[in-house]
C-alpha cells in the first residue's frame, strides 16, 4: 500500500477512528497488529507469510537464547535465528542474481547449458524487517536486551506498519519501552499502554506527514523525468549534462526516501510513538563519515553496531583492519540495497572514501583544528568536496549498465567544458531544473532554521493550516497523474 495513495489515507483514517473510539488496550494492540499485517498483505499478498515466519522465528529463538544455561545452547539458537533470517532474505532477494552469474561463468567456460531462473518475487520490506529482527536477537545474545514477554508485544514491534516497508529500521531497546505504560519518567511497567491520540502529537504528525508528501509528490516525482532522460542513455552527453543528471538524482532519491521516512515518523507520532530520525541534512555533510551520520541513519548505525564494530573490536589501531572492515561494511550496505553489481560498486566506492578519510584523519589528527578548516571558507570547501564525492557515487547507484556507468563517471571527473547539449537539456526540462533550485533554497533554510516540522506544528491554527494548504495545493498543481512507487520499495 503506497503512502502517497488514497488507499493509505483511508486506511490510516479508519485506524485513527477505531483507536479513538475503542479505548481497550488489548483490543488496540491486536487491532494494530492485524492492521499492519493487512497493510503488507494489500501489496505483497501471500508473501506476508514471510513476515509472520520472521516474527515467530525470532520471538521463540530470542526467548531460548535468553533462557539458555550453557554458551553452546545459546550459540546454537543464535545461529538458528541468523540462518533463518539470512536464508529467507538470501533466497528471495539473491537467488536469481547468483543463478545469472553462474550462467555467465558457464558461458565463459563454454558450458552448453544454463540454469533456469526462478523469477522470484521480491517481498516488499523484507530487507528492513529482517535487519530489524536480527538486531533483536543479536542484542539478546550480547546480553544488552531482555526478550519480549509476549508474542503480541514482539509482533507489534516487527510488524508496526509505518516503518514496515521502507524504514526507519527500529531497535527493540528503543521501541519496546514505548509499548509499555510509564510508571515514572525513567521507569516503565510490563503493562501494555493505552493509545491516546493527543492534539500535540496529531498536529506534529500531520505536519511531518505533509512535509513527506510534499517531498515525494512535489519534488521527487517531478524531478524524476530529467533523471531518466539523462541517465537512461548517457553515452555522448556532455560533462555538465551528466552533472545535472547526478544532482537531479541525488535530490530525487533524497526527497523520495526522506519523504517516506517523514510520513512513517509522522504516522507513528500520531499514534504516540517516537521513531528515530533517518535523515539529517545530508547535503551539508563535511566528510564521508559525517555523511553517514546524516543519510539513512538507521541502516548506517545498524551496520556500524552489528558489523563494523565487531570486525575492528580486537585491534582498532590497525590501519589495515580498519580499512578492510570499512570496505566490508559498505559492501554489505551496497548488496543490502539490491542483487546487482552496481550496488556493490556503489558500496565499494563509499567504503574507499570512508577508509581513506579515516586513515588520513588518524595520520593527521590536528588537521581538523587547522584555522582554514575552522573558517567559513574551509567549512564550505569541505562540504563542496564531500558532496562532489557523494554525488559521484549516485551514478553507480542508478546505472546498472557498466558502459553507461563508466562513461558517466569519466565525464563527471574529466570535464569537457562543452555546453551546447547541456543548454538544450535545460531548455527541455525547465520545471525539474526550477524545482531543483527551489529544493536547494528550501533545504538551506531548513538547515539554518533547524526542526522545520516542529516549528510549523507549533504555529497558531490559521497559520498552520495555511502552510499545509500551500503544500497540498502545490502537489495538486504539479501532480503527475498517478501514485508513483517509492524508490526504496524495491529494496
């Protein structure tokens, strides 16, 4: 079910009405669990059974890990949980990719037969709820989390519909306490809380959801055509044309994905849940590592905590180990996005940027305190260089064709300074270009002013409704004619 569809608006409105009317905590929790399963079933059909399997597997495995009296038994159940998760994810997401690569290898060595592809449907949201569930059993195994007392509580955590399909990826340690009734400021009971929709949460949630719709339907959907025009066949295009396409895709991807996150966080906020921020002005990042504290934060912190830190735990001073660990971590992040070589290349390039930056920072620890880097010009220079590198990686993220990717990367790095074709592209795509400029202005204002959603939600009602009216009027005027899928649905 697409967030940017009438179906979702009706679905969410019905949920709010029923939650407000039936104030029985047991009913509310069960109703939201089944509503979340229906939310996925509406789009994914029978593949919702994979979510149910994941819930049952990790609830019982997590409980056995916690109750195990011996380390061997604990490890056995931990491995069962990991194999079950990775096995399902790997089968549905990567089997056809592996088969196609084996067929390519078979062609190289002159085998006369091919393995037929299974043509498996990719379950929507499987990468997100698999990583979310894995973090649950990893934390229990490490001793930093107690398992859920009931299956109902755990099912709510995994299946909760706002972040289910495209994140943010939740942590049980942050979410489960919100499901329980508060005793005091720092303590919670084991009793599941009653959902009460407050005016403050409703106003803030609607504001954030509106910003999300605005990002997706006003910016992303209308900038998308210029990206397709340039990137679908970049051969023969000028360097500046490639750069326009790259910048356009970066903005499109950001507005699409952060727009989804805003809608998810806003919907959860209305129901009384605080979901962690997933984006924090990434286009003002001043280094590769700073970028990954601002972009897809829930995934980058997941990879950091559950892969990178364990890899470097024994010897953080080893530059070689840090370098390799960063490469491995980013390759995983790349393949997490999809079963395609371009995502591995994208992850590998980010890994190289991070590894080189980390090693340089260790070799020159006083560089960051240099007067130049502390000056306004130095900070702007750091941002521009970082963004130049980040947008370079977006070429690999979009292009699956190696010839197209190589040509675009070459033109991006080795400028030809030709402008005739670029001027023609600008003339043919005036609306997307204007929207890109408008986005940059609004993004800068948001960066300087801080939490725009909170500021808007605290305005007086007539100012608040006027701003939301402008959002939705803008969407209506430039509506593309149909609800377009979010880019991250394919992951």
